[in-house]
């Protein structure tokens, strides 16, 4: 049987709304007071984390390898920081500029590592007639150096890439010069032959 009293029908929705809003307020207060669990990686920007990332990049360590360590944010978070606010760095230098500068320094560190690896004396295998150079070790050092050099050439082709210039650029425009003296000599020779036949 349906309730026909109009006053009861109006009070029921208002009471339900009040109870719902009170429940929401209680849940919000309980959430504020409850201790939060620290899960996942930190995503809040701090100058200390940015400084450590830049120092490790300057030593030649890749960003994703840095981000795999405990206490470091994910690499996506760092790119978000760079994209969101470029003025987060100290002394007016943005995070993007600081990371770019650190990466350049890291590329130089990698180049120095290559130089030190290839300039060391190779390992030797002891044999009856004395020691001989371990060819496997030499190939390993060569492969490592080649991989690092190729990465450097991709990361910074201006500094570490092969200089093959097929077209001009702003610093060194392409110039074309045509020497028509050969064609002029050829035409005069053909003209004199034609006249000699007549």
C-alpha cells in the first residue's frame, strides 16, 4: 500500500540527503586523520632529487637506469616535471636546461671512458712461448667502444657523428660553381671542324 501523506514523502528525500552528506563529511575527516601508506615511487619534485639526477647524468649514467634505483621517481615523472614547469630549477635555470647540460657532460664522460678502455693494455693469455694478447678481450673492448660511439653519434651528431656534408647549412652554405670554359672550347672546336668540311 502506497503512502498517501504528502508531508512524509517530502521529508524522506531531505533526510536521505542529510545522511548522505554527513556520511561523506565523516569519510573525508577519517581520510585526513588516517596515516597514509607510502606506496610506489616519489612523484613530488624536490631540488635534492633533481640535483642527484643531474649529477648522475653528468657522470654518464642513463636516465632510465637512474630511475630504476630505490627512492627515485619514474622516468615519466621526470619528463612530466620538465614539461610542466621548466622554471623549477635553481637560479633561473629550468629543469630541462639543467638535464640537457648534464647530459652533454655525461656524453663527454662516456667519451672519456671509451678512451680509457681502449688505451689500457689488453689482457694476455699465458702460453709456453710467453704471453699473447687475448683476441676475445680485444674484440669485447672494440664492441663496447663501437656501441658507445654509435650512441654518442645518435645523441649528439654534431659533436660525435661522422661529418658527411652533402648539403649546405646556415654555417656552411652550399656553393655551386660552373666552369663553362670546357664547353666553350668544345663548341669552338666543333665549329672549326664544321667550317673545315665546307
